[in-house]
């Protein structure tokens, strides 16, 4: 698959009074045109910060200290801010977990949807409204010509998330960064929203980076998966291989900790807890918790190796 | 499992009035509307449903943290609504709750010993040394180390805080624990640790759980029986095996089919419901689910279905149950 956006050796650090936290440490992965890529990891794994870095929206006191974001022959980390504004929301857009925070409560849906069309496409209000209504219909908002006059608080959680998706897709972007888009939603509504994202991906061809902690969501939606731990990509590969034959001990442990249908008895527990980003262990950051730890794991950083075609792991086991 | 009933809930109902002011009599939210079930000793009964279905309110009503509008809660043969305050206070140590959010449910200014030991101060016969011993024992039980004794909540991770919440509930030696989404704020690997902890403590201490959750994979793992709620009503109640093998209510079926699993590539007959859960301010007439039910027929919008027994131990509120 043709690579559309590639992240190369990204490093992001947060400079705080407690010291420097290396939130993202040498992350590289790419997303192909029209692809659905799943990015999974627990809290603090750096999955959201990586996505925010793509749009150069890392919040203070975070700083991108190294790396490249290649998109259309350019490094997005180097382009002037004015050009970057043309990329954001237009070529690459993002949706967040909590749609109530992302929508402005003081403006109608129409205001919020047409703003981008005015700014990026110089459309007239009439054209913009028509386009917005068309987009709301596409995301299954019933009676869109009427709902467009509503304020966010008139809408339910699922509807708000659909409005966010409509807003993100208004300008027909190449990539949609979806950060936990269904986490705040109920299961039946989550199923609707995932189904919608799928249909849009197939119809419009927008590539989707689906960032989530929910392994089930990834298993059912993505074709390829990136697994992150402590700011590093520890494994990457086709979804079926990752879920059936994970190679990295962290991925293996994560998958084993989820209750299985029909299962009983004791769940598998990973040893220990995720270390603080201020005091990461030497060598492989997973080594103190790893059941297959070797002497070299605590000494030097593990190598990134291809374990099967298109399937990589960051682990000394495959050196 | 012994068949002794520890808790019996009958026609439990809670209406909240919202928006009431001097000039406005307000509107009624029917948060819980006539729920009945019983919980056996040593059993885990899960209440599942989507947000706003009334599962957490049910948990709070059971503990009399809020008074019911109607209905009774009978705990070990006593109607807790009729108990005088002093008797109720004694009973409180028997019935404990674990909250969802380990951040907001712990007082940040209290230390671990104060958080866990607070309930023990109601027992004046205990000496300070005895209290300390009990707190330390409980900390060990839930997997906290003795050096944590004087620390504050902010020094702990989410999983450790949830252990603190568990310790605080269990030090009173309760018989009944209401666990209100105790895992949803935790990461996957930490969830497994807390699930195992809850299961071990249930076995060791003979606890009964009313487990409130929306996560079906975990519910399937830890429950004996499961009750499915929708808009303040029970839709279905059955043993775990019955419910997962053969759900009889269309809502249960849709809910189960919507839950994502980690099995890649398995064809699933996913039922995608249309629309959102209606507002409990003005729930639909007839069966509350009929506006979203893929199998709704004419009578569903008119007559509210009774909660009836379809098979031994299998209760369903539906005019046209599946596989009938």
C-alpha cells in the first residue's frame, strides 16, 4: 500500500517541575492511503501525543524534540505555521474522545460546520450550509436541515460524535486521526459510530488512524495495528497476526489479560505496573514486567526486527 | 452456592424531579421504575445496561444512600426503609460500596490509614493498636504494601487507588458489596488484577456482589447471574449461561452483538440498533425498547410487557421473546 503519512523517529518530551518526561521516544510508523490503522496502548503510552504531534498540537509543556512527519513530500514539522494551518482540518483532521468538549456550546452546529468551509474553501454561506447538511446526512443525522440549527447540548452523545465526524470530514481530508472516538459512548452507539466510520472509509477513502485502548474495537476495525508502550512502538503488524500470534511479550500479556467468552477462573495478570515516564527502566522499558526477560534486556535498548513479512517487534527475543 | 437470599428488592422505583422552581413544577425522570430481583448469599449478580438505564441508581437505592420513591429493599429479612437510623447505621457496615472513579472517591487530604480505617472509628471497642493491625491486614489482603500506610492518594496509580477503595469497603467485613463500575477507569492490564482480587475476596470472605457494569466481557467472566436494564426497567434476568447461550430479549441480543471482541475475522451477526437511548424524562409508551427494537410489532407500542418467567430462572419483559 502506498504510504500517505509517515512518522519517523519522533521524540516528544514534557518539561515539568518534576523533570523531563519522554512521552514519545523514537516512534516510527506510517499509514497508507485509505487504510484503517489501529494504534493501541494503555494510558501514558504516547499514542495520543504522537497523533497530536502530526498536527503540531502538542500541548504545553510538551515539545517535539526530534523526528520527521512526512506528508506529500514535505516534513510537517518544518513547514511554516501559516501553511500548517492549511493542513489542519483540511488535509488531516482529528476527532477526540469527548465530543462535548470539542464542540463549542455557544454556537449552533451550522456555525461550527460552516466555519471551516468559509476559511478553507471560501464558500458562501448558502453553499457552506448545503455542504454541511449533506455531510450531516452522510453521518446519519436524521432531519439534518433542521438539526443544523441546534446547539450541541440539544444532541445526544452519539449524535455529537457524529457531528464531530461530519466536521472532520467536511473538507474531504486524506487522513482522519480519531483519538478514542467511541470511548465515551455506550456499546450500542459505539457499534453505530464504528460502522459509520467504516462506511465512510470505504466510500470517501479517507485513511483513519484509530487510537484506542479497546483491543476489541481495533480487532474489528483495523487492518494493521501498532502497539505502544511507554512512548515506544513495541509491535506492529497485520491485525490477524497480532491478535492470534503476538510476538512481543507486552502484547501477549495484554491480550491474555482480557476475559474471554465462556472463560472462568483466574485472569492472566501482568506483573507490576506501567513505570512512571520520569523513571523509565534501563534497556527495554518493559523488562521489569517481562516474563521472558533476559540479561541483555536490562542493559541496552532492544532492536526493531521483522519477525514475519510486514510484522515487526521491538524485542531482544528476535535479535 | 447456598440458596439463602441475602437481598430482596421489590418494585424498587426512583423518580427524580428536575427543573423545579417557584413557577415550574418540574419534570419527572423515571430513573428506576419498578425493579425486582433477589441476590443469594455468595452470589455475583451483575446489572448491565447503557448510561442512563438506572443501574447505578439501583445500586444506591439498595444501600439506602438515596430514599426510594416506591418499593422495598429487604436485607436479610429486614425492610431497610423502615429501620430507625441507629439500626440502619449498624447495618451500614454490612453493606459497602466500591465506586467507579478511584480519583474522585478518595479524599486527597487523608492518608491511607485514615481512608481505610475511617469506618472502624465507629467501633469504639477497638483500641488504636487493634485498628492499626486491622488496617495493615486489609492492606495486605488487597495487595498494598505496609510502607503505603501513611501515604496520600495522589502517590498511587489508578489500580492501587482502586485497591484502596476495595480495602475501605471490605475492612467493615461486609456481607454485601455493591461494586459500581469498579473497573471502567482502569487500564486493561490493571483491570485483570482487580477482577482477580474481587474474585479471590469473594471466595475467601463469602461476599455477595451486586456488580454494576457496562463491560460485557468482564460481566461474563465474573457473574453468576445477569440482569439487563434499559431505561429504568429490567428487560431480562437469567443465569450467565442461559443469557449468553440464548438471550430472549431483543435488547439483550443487540447489546451482546454490539460488544466488540478480540476475535479477528470471525463473521458476526451484528445487530446495529438505530437511534439513541430515549430520554428517561419521557420514556416511550408500551415497551420502552420498542422505538429501537428491530422486531417491534404493533402491540409493543401500546402495552407495557410484564416481567415474566419464561424458563426456570429466566425472566424476560417482552411481548415477543426470541426463540419462542
